[in-house]
C-alpha cells in the first residue's frame, strides 16, 4: 500500500507571537502522527509492522529522531499522552495541524494546544479519521530551539450524560465549527449552558471556529495554581471568525466586532488581540497569550459585559 500523501506542514502567518514556539509544537504533532509501515529487513511484508509503527513508543522515537524531544523528557509518560495519535491497526497515517493555539507562554516554558486531524489506512486499505487537541509543553534548549518536554493528558469525560438542548443546538449549528475534542466536551456536558449560550449569541452575528473547550486546555491558568474557567466548563476559545484568523492583524475589524458581540451575548470576560476597554477596564483584555484567539469566559459572581460601543 502506498503511504498517504504527506500533509502540508503548518507555518506561522502574520501576527503570530513567537512563531518558532508554535512551529516546533506543530512539527512535533505532525512528525509523531505520520508514518508508513515499511518491510522489515528479514523480507517480511509491511503488514508485519502494523502494531509497531503506530504504537506510542514509536511516536516518541520519531520525535527524538527529528530532534524535537527535550533532553530528560519522560518518554513513557509521553508515549501514553500521545494516545490520541496512536493507531496500532494502521499501516499508514498522516497527521495535519489545523491550528496551534497558545495555552501558556513564558520566557522558559510554553503550552501549545495543537488541534490536529489524522488520516489512517489499515491492512485492507480501510480508511478512518481521528481529530485530537493536544496540550504540548515545550521549553527552550541551550541552542535556542524549543523542544517538547511533555504532552499533558486530558481529564476523562463523564459517560452517559445526555446533551442539553443548548448543547444540541451548538452541535448542529452551521455557524459553529467544532474540532472533535471540543464537540465531545459539549456532547458530554462538561461545557456549561451559560458558556454555550454565549457561543450561540456570538454565532448569531458571526460564523465562528472553536479551537478548545476543556480537553487540550491546561487545567490551571498557565504558571499558576488557579483553576481555569475552561476546566470549570465556563469558557471557550475561538480561533477564526467569519473565515478570518483572529491572529491576523488584517482581521482586526471583524475581531473587534466579535469581541463586542461576545460581551453582549453574556460573557463576563473576553480576551483577544486588542483590549477594548483599556488597562483600567475589567471586561476586555489582551496579552501575548490571547493574540491568537478570542477567549469567551464567565467568571462566577461577575456581571456580564453587556452591549458596548
């Protein structure tokens, strides 16, 4: 069987902060999740590599071979955390990055939430597809290159919960694009109805592409011990609005309108590439971490932003 076509590598565009960090994270997911089983040296067929090339240990070895693995990284934990890309039944697989969004960024550490899609082919050519959002952690090496230190495993979702009416509306809306893990979070009820109502209110004014809900997002606000609103089911992130990248400076008019629409829809906090109410305002905020997405959050006990000019 011929290998699947190699996916186009993700490359940073205009407006990206520290693009070398994101490109390292994206490259790690692409390399780990892309392979074609080859015939062993004893002459057996490629089928004998099924179960080996797609195993977690092989994914980690590919990272090391591509010089993307930080010295001292826990390879056993990393092999387990790369589980969404593990495909022991696949003879060949190709993984493309949809978008890598920051979950945290300091001078010596980063979290990049990599939204990816993996195409697979089995022994008989049977096709399957899997989407995943991975919280890839990186740090700079002495040579200045950023390398993978870990992938944070996500919290398990509760089983058996029936989607709420608002969840069903989000899941079927043609104006809301959800990656697989975010859709599963909504379906499982780990995203609260208040956050879903804000998303639907925003979607009434703009077509939106969600990057992350809970799965794939750091459990705590990066660099602190404070539980994230994403973990509480009270926040969602959007990386594209009306077909335009939030991070692109050319999208600023649409981004500002979407931030105001999110506030009017009931969010208590809206982060993005621009701070609409300035340093003294409590509602809107901006920093390097939020230059690439809109954060739609609801902090318990705080008043919704409401309509603004």
